[in-house]
């Protein structure tokens, strides 16, 4: 059930719950869903800073990018039920074993420990069968082998109706034992020894109240979680008051174009690289380094194709309408949807024909096909999160500053990925990349053409000891007995892959091992 914090009764029974989750976004709703399944009779309360419908229009007041331009600080963080899932395209990408074994940056848990929870996440999101990589290689007819430095990887995309988590978990949101208080920010936590007992909250209208619980989970996004822990570290005496690791090693992926494709054989190119519908799930082939070459680099990278069209904006509006159908669409949205359908009815015929007869996804590319490389950011101490002590916000927290930086060593992976993929495309006789002359391993200035990807990680990193991080291997905050962090804020490294699937897997692990 949903309650507005501006009109909450401070004596309400819902303010004393077994589980208290801060954040009703992607991770928060998933956590509530899994807890409800495991403990159907225990009460679950979710505190959400935004309203019923997610918005990204308040970030400039609460946060600022003061390092390298980090656009995601302002543009891609949504507050409200469903959070950033309303702007997410549902890409699910697994981390690789090498991501967990990095000199000086090792995870305190193994790849195998995380991997076994991927299947649970897939099932919870409605993907019940994931074929093997060998199966996909046969379907996509990949000819990459040991003689190449690359290998194929495959991305699963949720159906539109499952991408918006407020829709996917609608049953949980409306259930009797899950309650969500909107327009409310948690700003203080009170302890008895190492046990959290009470969370102080304030609504957007200034109504203050306390929430009591037995177990507290923070799932309000990397930047939001860091903001809370840095603010409370400054304001009150908490178990993490003397922890210098909070906010450290902030990371995001860098992504940019490395060249336009000269298509030599359009029919063969589409046959090899178009997305496919396999066992009811949309699957895209991408390219990563094989283990041998990856071990020679400090960071990973992934390459894929992007298709530009004059109709791109129209197509995206149609996708958004379908994804949010029944949640927040208006009559005007419906009118726009019908007009958009009419604009691209020729494309929809091709799309439908290819989708239903060939199990392929037709892409418009009237303005060209480009190669995109997304590279892992190497963790460095110069990239971090702080708060502005002179800018206390009405919600009781402090304005958060993102000092995003990279050391430029990522360029080696960008260069190698571009060259190796170009060689492979020429070998297949399907295309060639028009590679800019300034793509060189030592030319780190080329990375200035890249941008962040809203895959924010770090600041609350997990570690084997409290001297080296903020949470332990079970994502429990060091020095506490009942406070956990759910999300990519705990990642020591970020891999080349989108972070959502692995963040959900760790959330699944928290529920299984700790709660």
C-alpha cells in the first residue's frame, strides 16, 4: 500500500516494521518482492524520497558534478516508485570471473558466489531459461575462436512490461504487508550499541517522524546511499563515524563512438548481428576480450553497434508509452502514441514481419551504423564522493558532490577493442570501421569524447576487513549488526558490463544469506 509522507500519522502501525528499506527504486522494489516471498507474514516498510511517479527534476538541488562532467548526477537519477527502472531499457549483463580477481581491487567474494544468484534474478524477472553461450554462438554463427583476442557475449533484454519495476512488482506494492511512504527522506539513524533501532525521516512538507525496525536496508542508488552515510557521519555519532572509506573510489563506465561502419554486405551483416528473439527473450550479441587478452589489461571493455535514424525519437517515445502503459500515461500520451505509430507505419510492417517470421529485431539505420565501446573505469582514489558541509538541505542531508575522474589508462582497452573488432569485421567481409586517427593507446585525451553511462558504482565498497571498505562480504555495514547496503555502491570494481543484473544478484544474496 502507498502512503504520502506529508499526511502520515506519526502513531501509525506501519512505522514499526520488521524490515525497513530506504528507496523504492529498482533495487528497493526487488528487495521488497523477495522479502515478501521469503517472509509472507512479516511487515515490510519502504521509504521513498520521490512521489508515486518517478521524476529526475530535483537532482540539481541535491547534487552537483564538480569533477569531470558526470551527466548522470543530474540527468539519470529518478526519485519515485520504480526509480530509474522507468528510464531503463532492461539490459541484463553478467560479470565475468576476471572481474573478481584484480590486483589490489579484489572482491571479498568469488565469481561463483555471485553467479549462482543470476539464475534466481532471471526467474524473478520472468526469464525462466538462459541457454548456454555455446548455444548462442551457434545461433549467431560467430566464428570467433582462440586465434582472436575477442569473444562474443550476449545481452538479455526484459520485455517492455517488465522494465518498469513499479509495474512488474505492482502486486507487491498493493499487498497488505508491504507499505511504501512517498515524499519522505531518511536523514538520521539512531543506535543502541551496534544495533540500529530508529530511522528519522522528514516529508517534503517538513513533517518529521520516526520509523522503527529490526533490519534496515539502504537501496536508494549509489549517490543517494553515499549522501546519507556521509551526512549522518558528519551530523551524528554512528558506527561509521570514523570510517574514511565512505565515498571513495566512485566509478562509472565510459562510453563513446569509435567510428562509423562502412557496410560492405548489408544482408550478411544483418544476418550475423541483428538482435534475435530466443525463447521469448530479446538477445543482442556484443564483443569482449577473451580471458587471455583481458588478463594483460587493467580494465575490460565491450563493443556493440548502434543504429541512427531520423525516426529514433519517435521510436523511443513509442517504447516509453508501451513500457509505462497503465502506470502513468495520459490521454495526450495516447494521442501522441497514435500519431507516432502513423509516422513509422512502414517501419512497423518490416519490424513485425521480421519479428514474427524470423525472430529478429529490425533496426532503422538511415543515418548510419556506428561502433560504440563501453569501457570499465579503473578505480582510482582521485574519483570520489563528498558532501558540501555549507549546503545543508531542507531534508536534513547535505548536498552531495561528485568528483568523477579517470587516469586515462582505460584508453588501451578502447584502442585494442576497436582494432580487433575492425579486423574481425573485415575478416567476415561485412564491414569496416572508419577509425579516427587519434585512437591510440597512449592518447587518453580521446576519452574526453566519451561520457558516463549512469552505471554508478563505489563509495560503499565491500571488503574483507573494516579498514579497507564500508560493508562486509554480506553487504552488512561494518560496525553494525542490522544495516545492509543493496546496490552497486558496494562494488569494488565495475566490470565492462551494465551493473543492474549483478546488483540484483547481490540483493538476492543478501536475502538468502543475511535476512
